[in-house]
């Protein structure tokens, strides 16, 4: 999951995933709330997670984000009607 998180975040920031170090501060990287919403939406979709925004409130770094996302519950699939 770590590799996928880095790839998604890097794509939205137009940078290389390898440049995202664990101690990189999210507030320094993501200064536009629209970009942040896009990152969270894609993470939720691609990783099939129910992302709880409350659990992300205290996340400050890429490393902390990866740990928080790893601990989240997979999303349940809804039937297509």
C-alpha cells in the first residue's frame, strides 16, 4: 500500500514518488484544498478504503498518512442495480 499511496500523492503534486520522504510535511506539499480532496478521493477509490477524515486530522507527514491509511477499514462494495 505504501507504494500506491506515494504514487497517488506524487501524481497529484506533479512530482516523483521517490521524492516523497516519510518525514515530508503534508502542509508543505499540499497547499490547495482542492488538490487534497482529489488525493483523498483517489486514495479511497484505488485502495478501496473507507477514509475517515477524523482519523487524518492529526496526520502531519507522508509516513503518518501511510500508517493511518493502512489501519483503515476496506470499503464495502455496493451491488450494481
